[in-house]
C-alpha cells in the first residue's frame, strides 16, 4: 500500500509540476504572440482546459501526501520532534500558500484582468502585474514543494 501511495503522490505531483512548467514556458509565451480577442480566447481556453487536470492533480497530491504522512507516523507525534516533522510542516505551509496563490491567480486575478481588458479599464495594467507576480510566486512554490518532498524522504533514512 505504501508503494502505491508513493507512486500516486509522485505521479500527481509530476502532473502539477510538469503542467505548470509547460504552461509557463510554452503555453503562455505562445499565446502572448496573439493580439486582442484571439489572445483572450486562447488564454481563457488554456486556463479552462488546464484547471480540471491541474487542480485534480493537486488534490490527489495533497490527499496522498496526508495519507503518507499518517503512514509514517507524522500525525502520531508532537510537532517538531524530528527533522521529518519540521520539514513536513514547512512543506505543508508552502503547499497551503500554493493553493491560496493558485486560487487567487485562477479565480480572482485572471478573471478580473479578462473583465478589465474587455471593458478597457485603466486598472488592467495593475491587475496584469499582480497576476504576473502571483504567477511567478506560485511557480517558485511549485518547484520548492517537490524539492522539500525529496528532503522529507531523506529524513526517513
């Protein structure tokens, strides 16, 4: 069972990380070459197609991670007793920040920017900058979280 959980966790995290890398370095730059409504439509379509895959992968990674934590006794001890616990707490905080940042990016700032661009609202450049900052912050977390996962594994030796 532990092996199945680990595989599920790694595969779901791989979908999240790989999909995010593909979006950041392939999808979004290609769409930036477009103009006007074509650009807006392509960005909206990309987001709508990615969200069910990405968010499902994130949910599976979180649930399998919680289950793995339990299987390794992470919930049976007082917090901060071991390197495993301390590293896992940091990783969990970063995952929570990633989820909040992802929700902000996908469901608040992205739709707001789309609306402001359609309305030719002068606030659109500010929203775009915020969206970009949140996006890069999320990207950094997307890379940091699996790195911490590898660190967690080293504490189990």
